[in-house]
C-alpha cells in the first residue's frame, strides 16, 4: 500500500490557519474593537432589538396562555360539580358585599 499523503509543510499550515481566521471573521472583529463609538452603537442597537423582540414574544406568549386558560375554564364551568362550586363561590362573595 502506498500512501499518497504528503507531509504538510509550513506553507500548508499557514494557509490552513489563514482560511480558518477568514471563516471566523477575526479581522472584522478587530476593526470593530478599534472604533469604540461604533462598538457602543452596535451593542446599543442590538440591545434595543433584543428588548423589542422579547417584548413582542412575551406579549404573544401571554396572550396565548390567557386564551388557553380561558378556553379550559370555559369548558370546566359546564361541568356540574365545578359549575356548582363556582356558583357557590360567587354567591358567598355576593353575600359578603
């Protein structure tokens, strides 16, 4: 069996390292760190976007949970035992007013 693999040279290793650094976008990161005003602005803009996204997501999730609970409770009120229990609770509350 003959192995056709050649031993990696220093140039091959440097080329591989250069390709990895290009994929990691290190040059762009270093440029961003050289300009503190741009770095602060980028972090601020990203924070605003995350906050808005979380607000929208929380609103949608809360609405979904409330709608689901309303649907479940509406079906439970139709059950005789739970409906009677809720009616009794309402009656007790009304007598103490």
